[in-house]
């Protein structure tokens, strides 16, 4: 590496440090604005009517109204989930906030007891039953 070319912060003058932090703040503000603008553009694009690939617009078979891009994406995600795609199912449940599938990084199987794992499985089974409209006892 080229570590000998680096200047440590302790060796810089207060004015140099101020200038570096000022430039960092400007860059950070620019990045935040870019992310915000990107989110706003994406929200607007998701509200647009979804093209049908033939120069027209997709129309809902149920309501007879044009389908937005966001609705088309949601429908595609649901179709994938119904087809057994576990990532799609996780994405849907995560969007709805039904339950959290992420495991904390500091938790490992070796630090959990069988009883703790069984309790977690029971909770997941009940949540799954609730999400599917079935009672846990059925």
C-alpha cells in the first residue's frame, strides 16, 4: 500500500480539517438530495399506467380501470409468492409487517436452547395461520 503518502488528522492544521469537513458536509447533502429525488421519481413512475407491451395500457380485469406500474409489480410479486418463491413471500410479509424473518447476527444456533427455538417456531406457526386466515388449532 501507499500508507506513507497519507497524512494523519493529527498532523493537519485546524483550517485544513475544517475545509475537509466542509467538503464532506457538502458531498453528504448532495448525496441526500440525490437519494430523495430518486425516491420521488420512483414514486411518480410507480403511479404511471402500466404499458401492456402492445402500445396500450394494462386494464384490471376486476375494476376495468388502468393498472399502475406499482400495482403490476405488486401483482407479479404475489404471483411469484403463490408459485412458491420464498424470497417473494418474505418480501410480501416484510412489506406488510406481518413478522420479521431476519435473525440477529449475534444470535447463533449454538447459543439458543431447544425450548427457545420451539417457542419461536410456535410464534411463526401462529403468525402464518393468522396471515392465511386459519386458526392455529385447525
